């Protein structure tokens, strides 16, 4: 699993343990681009609840 960000200016509602928002420009920054297995559900939840769809989850082999 890999989490990536898109250029977006909103991270309201994102689970804080997965992503943050830069103060200078509001861009969402994924804190752990390749989260450990025990964090996959939390990362998927963060992607699902992000109102700007700034977090994307990709399954990796």
C-alpha cells in the first residue's frame, strides 16, 4: 500500500495521524507514504474522509 497526495489546499477532516497540512501553502502532506500493515485501515479511512480528496491510496505488490 502506498499513500500519495495531490496538490490540494484543504485537509479538513483528514485523520491527523496520516496527513498534515503545510501552513505556508495549505498543501496536504502524507506523513507515511508507505504505511505499515497495521496502519492500512487508518490510511484508507483518511483517504475516504478527506473532503478535498487530497489523499489517494494505491495497493502495491
